[in-house]
C-alpha cells in the first residue's frame, strides 16, 4: 500500500472524528499520562489493516509502541490478542475509534473473501473484486481482498479496458468498440468485453477480445459459453454470485469470478481496544 495515500485517508478520518478537540479526553486525562492497551478479536475471522491501525496511532503520537501479535492475512479466534499498545493515553483514546473502524472494515472484507475462496478450493476459477468500493477507501478495501486470499480486478478506469453495455451501445456494437479501442491503446493492455448472451459472446470472440465477462448468465449458459470459447479468451463470471451458487459457477469452467459484495457489503469483524492504565505513569 502507498504510505502517502494511506496517511491522507487516515488524516481525513481523524479530522472528521476529532474536529478541533476531544472534549471528553482532554477534560479527563492529563497531557502526559501514558497507558498500555491491547486490541482483541471478538469474533473468528481473518485480519487485515494492521499497518493502517498503527499509522493512525502514530500520526497522533509518534512515540506509540505498536506491537503486532498477528499479521495481515492471519486467521484469528474470538478472544485472541492482536496488538499490544503503549503510549500517550490521549493519543490512544483519540485514535481508538478511527483505528478500529479501519481494522474492522478491512478485516471483515478479508474474512468474507477467505470464506468464499475456501468454498472453491481446488477449482480452477479465481475470485476477484470489483470497483464497487467505498468512495475514498478503494486502496484499503482492495488490499483487504488480497489479504483474504483473492485477487484484484482493475483498480480504476485508468489501468484496464472494460467495454460494458453502455459503451457498446454508444459505439454501435461490440466489433466497433473493440476495434476503436485496440487502435488507441498500447499493445500491452488487454481488452475485456461484457456480454449478456451467447450471440454477444460470439461477436466478442470474433472481435478478438482478450477477456469476456459473462454478465448475469445462468449456469447452463455459462457452461455453453465455456464450450464456445474453447480457450480463445479468458472468461469472467459476474452478477448475483454468492455463497449459495459460487461452487456451481466455479464448476462451469470459467477463469474468474468477480464478486462486488466482497467490498460493498461485507460485515465488519468485531474487534475492541482495551486500555490497562499504568496509574501515575507519566511521559
């Protein structure tokens, strides 16, 4: 992850939460008070975002000691200790909610990703994410997908070509769209085309698409699409895929399965920060 971009995200979150002061902490805790604390798992899951949590606290107090007891991508059980913290009590309290928000959100994504990936262990298909991310948090959420063991699709509009239904309508057809794009992009970039039926698949294959996204196709049609393609392009299944139909989709023979729910609706993993105050301890 890009440290500069991450720090900008964290600073915005801290500014949103703290504003110009923490009324509770500043009126209760002396400036030089120090505490020990720990971050605990309150659910089983997969951890992601420890570096983001660390940077949240160190932006408030560069002297905070942040000792990881687990690593991103590790599976944890409810009750496990994840991090030991020592530092200025005000900094720990002011950073608590923001650090946990990031860590819980990212760990929730990693946990769901891991569980889905485990369902199709041994199958050829790989799970990938989408651009259905929280605005401003894409770099973190896509990192969490990787921590969960899946792969990233394109990061944005700038690093991959995907010709979707509205592009096709605007361009006048799949063949016209692929030809126009192929003439303008570097030869090193692949072209992906979204199709909704087998006629569109046939046109995309004839146009020379490198990757073809099978949008909301039923399993029977997907199997036929795999047979028709016969390895001439990579196939990606997408649309309405979840825990209940994932295995069936993977067994059609597609290469990738993209799941927007990884980032747009994974529940946060329940974590907590508990302070153990060193009474009388001063900086």
